[in-house]
C-alpha cells in the first residue's frame, strides 16, 4: 500500500510516499528558513503563504521521485494537529482535495505521533523495531514530552513542559546572543568549540505537586539571558570563546534538564528502550549523552527524519488506513492537543 504523506504544521512544506508503512519511496522537504531568518523565528503569516505557493509543486515532486502518478497512490495521510493553524489548513485542505478527487481514503494525523513513528522508517532494511511498550521522547520547538508508548496511537504522557519547550529555549537564547537561525543548529555547532563548564546554570526545582517527569526551561532561559554573571565559573579569553562557552554551557544544562526527567521515568517504569523524535533529537549532545547509557537502548531517526517531514506522516497514516480507519472531509485542524503541556503546580 502506497501512502502519500503531507506535512505542513510549521515552516516545512513536505510530502512523501511510503510503501507499507516502512519503505520510503520519496521524501521531499521545502524549507522556509531563508524567509524567516530575518526575524530569527517563524512568522506564521509568511509560513502559511509559502505553504499555499509550494504545496502543489512539493507533492508533485514527491510523486515523481517515487516514480508514480496520482493513480499510483492508495491512500493519503496529513498532519492536522498540533501546529500553526494557518499552515495546517493548507496541507489539510490539499490532502482532502487530493483524496476526494481520486476517491481515496485519507487520515488526519497527530504530528507528534508522526515524530514517534519516524524511527520505524529507519528499520526498513530488515532490522526489527523494538516491541511495545517503550519510553517516547518528543523534543521540538513547540513540545517537550516524555511518554509511555503502548502502540503507534496509544500514548500516555508522563511528563511535559510547564512553560517553554526545549527547542523554544534554544531559539530564544540564540536570538538574544545573535548566534544565528535556526537556533538549535547554530548552538549545537558553536558548542563544539566551547567549554560546557564555563557556566554552571541551575536546574529547575518543580517541588510543588506531582511533577516528577515534567520539564521547565523558562528559568534556564532567564539565567542565560539576564543573569549570566551569577553563574560564571571561568572567564573566556576573547569574544568568540565567550560565545562558544555560553552555547556549550547552555546546551549541556538544557540536555541535563531533559535527561534528568527521562532517566527517572525509565527507572520508575522499568522500561529500557527509549525512542526519540523531533527536531531537538538531532542535537549531538543529547545523542551522545543517551549513547553513554549502556543500560538503555536509545533509538533515533536519521537526521533527515528528525525535523518535520512527510514520510513520518505517511508511515503513521498507513497504520490507521490498514486498520480500516479514515477521516471525513469535515475533519478540522487544531493548533493544540490537550495534555501536551501542563500548568504548575
């Protein structure tokens, strides 16, 4: 079964064709980074307009790279939640029109479940994907989620952010210090040249209520931007070294915040397999820190599947479609999904 996957939840206009939920026949991503770089962040109005301009061409390119015409597609999957509402509507409307015109079933998918599904596409060569249940780690610009995964569509959120997501903190720190855009990529690259022990930034203390696995990044962001000297351990020799030290120290603390809750969840649940997804899953510090835990099996998608892409949506959609599920033409887009963020305490 060949499924066309459409992803437009933020600023990546993406389409892909995946066969039988595993084999990527094509995966096309048109990035909008040059159009948002001047603002050091995604401008929703620009994002939705670019999706409108590009979606037809991107989908056509995905079909051609797969060696197919529209008649070769058996079903359509599309992201409908969560994300920027205007951007979501472009992809959702296109997918509905494509499916309706071809008389095909289509399914509206959860973007975050797509990120959890992405590592399955790595195992197309024959290696077995780990059985359920496992711990899911979803880290991106909009979400930081630690969850127990029972099946491709059965997820129990154990911990999530009470304020900023990890990727959001990376972007804001990068914007303040002029490190570049996208913030996560620029900080990761700059941190390779820095000393992660130059600053000792604080970890959050969520001591009120039941927040054993929850995350908070607003305090770290404030410390790095507004209280830098309070946490200095070493003085840099020049401005470039100073920037690299800030990036390295911030990145280490951001990853430590994430891993502290993640390892606690793994210990308490007794689950030793962790499957990661989302843009921050490409971070080298996070990957190396998880690889150092020999008692845990940590599975990441390849770098090209960490960011938003249509392949993960096509693969996820296949699972619904073969189960006989589909969405109606009245299926709405939704900017948020309940349970993905929490209040404190």
